[in-house]
């Protein structure tokens, strides 16, 4: 599976540079430096008085560009604010990161992940200092804070990548119960309401995803994969973390026609009991029971 490097809106705490993807043939993707320090603090101080308590700042957006996001850092204390399109302060959250990162972090910034579904997620990346990672001069992340609104509050999911083989998070999405993402060849999921870890050592089911249109992960250990078979959309449900000998789906169903649609032409969500598949053109909605795949009319 191809791995992706997220574009970074980085606010420098020390020095800045360019980052290069590890995907062969990809061009350098620069870190776009934005105004930092007192510029961001002074710009938003009247709206967010708490910013005066912090030293380092970054400005960005959620993955769907619906909210402007502000991050602030002092020592191990992190503050994140969401501002809506009218300029109103929507919500804030504060949390701590592990003290082991204090002397490692050189940059702070929000990422824009082209592999992720548009959502209210804000992906805050803490990048290591340039002089700590060898001769390439390319900063790499040590820690992620994934923030999103849930029941009128902002939930924070902390992902420590400092000791992982692959340092980048991609394919971020929210389901009814979970937040999930990819880390190289691994699938990570967390409880949506608390941010607590759920599945952490699960290989991405690449054999199921080959030649698929799209996939969607839901519940604690379920996924659906959509395929184009003879011009129809075939919907198959599998466990995300499965026994090695399992190849048959838990259930499957079919949407007659529309197999030509790509991932961007299909939107998948879920609620407490059902999966909802929306075709954008034509505008048709299909609803399936999570338990057995039967159509809900």
C-alpha cells in the first residue's frame, strides 16, 4: 500500500526546512511556514484570552476547512481552539503531552491530509528538531494530537509516533463510534467519545482492499469494502482484525449498477444500527443493517 506524507502548515519553534516523502518518485513537499509567536497570539488574544498563557502557536484548519484552528504550547501544556466561519469561538480544549517531548519538539503545525475524508478533524503535528534527525535536514513527527468535536466538546486523540517505524498518520476518518487512521501498513482506531485506544496492532487488510472502490471502518472491529463487479457495487462486510484463515465476508449485499463510481462519488456513514451508503450522482441512499446486511427500508 502506498504511504502518504501529509502537507504541513508548520509554525516554527526553532528552524524550518523541507520534508521529503519516502514514496519513490514523489517530489519534495515543502513545509509552509506561517506567522508564529506573538503574531498569532496578538491576532486572536481578544477572542481567546487564554492564549497569553502560552509561548508557541500555530494556525490552520480542520480537514474539511469548516473551522479555523489555533494551537498553543507551553512546556507540556497544549491548547486548541476552533473558530467558525463567522469568526465566533466554537470550542476549546487543553491537555498535556508527555514530558519526554519537551526537548525533542522543534515545530508545531496542522496537517492537511489528502487521503482523509473531509471532516471536522484537526490534525496537529509536533515535529522533531532538525538537528536531532541526522544529515537530511527533514523534520519528522514525534507526536500527533487529533482533535474533533463530539457532543459540544473537543476530544483529543494522542498518537505517539516517536518509536514507530513509520512516522506519519493518514486516512483519518470518524465513524459513529470510532476515530480511525492508517500508520504505514497499520490500522489504528480509538473510541470516538473518549479518544481511548481501541485497535492498535492491526495490519491494514490489504488483500480485502485490492481492487476495491472504497472502504469504511465501523464499530469496534468491523469494516465494509465496496467493489465493482460486472458494473454493480458489491458491499462486503469483514472483521477489521480477523483470523488468518478468514476470507469469506460476514455478510454481503449488492447495489444494482453504479459500479463505475469512484471513491469520490460515494459517501459512507453509520448510525447506531445501520450503515448508510450515499451515491452522489445520482443522489440515491441505501441503508443496511450492521448486524446482517439486510436492507432497511
